[in-house]
């Protein structure tokens, strides 16, 4: 019995569909990406600096943990996940996600978040991002700043 061209095409399409399905089963879920995969270079201290527009895009398109490290409280970005004083970040590692999950730190103008970012990079955190210019730059770029106190 000879196989006609039509059933052969159906078999080929079915095999292709099964191959594609099998290949995608083992792929990781869409979610976080290392900073390097996003085109963000790390500085000499081992973390990446991002601007307000980059952060706004990240908040829309990917999961990040957003941490306000400024003391005392002077405001916050929407969607802030944690409030940890910059000089206590090393004592609160249990509140942070895994070391390779995107962790965005910010303060009012950048000094405190820079210190916290350096500390976390030294402790082996590989996906630390710091908001350049802090929440003052965020607000200057036209984004909302909350003051809940």
C-alpha cells in the first residue's frame, strides 16, 4: 500500500507540532532576566544603574522587587515592595528574594541606594539595580511619587 502525498503532509505537520511542543516544555517561565540579558552593564561595584524610564518599563513588563532604602521616610514609588534602611540591608537579607532575582533599590537622590547596592553585590547578589537620581529623578521624569505619611 502506497502512502499518498496528502496523508504524508498531515503526518509531517503533526510531527512538527509535537516537536515544537516538546521543545517548549522544558523552557523556563517568562519572568526575570539577569541585568546583562537586558542589556544593562554592571559597573565596577557589581550592580547596574537604571534611569526612571527603564524602571517604569520594568515595572510593566517584568517582575522586580522594588526596595526603598531611604531613611527617614520621605516618599515612595508606586509598587514598592519593601522598606529597608540602606544601612540595615545586610541585616535583612531574609526579606529579599533569591540572589539572582532583579532587585531595584532607590532612595531620595541615590547616595543611600548606591551604598546598599554595593553591599548586596559584595554579598553575592547578581541582579542588583539602582535607580539613578532616586525618587527625585523619578518624579522629575513625570512619574508619580507617593507620600503615605
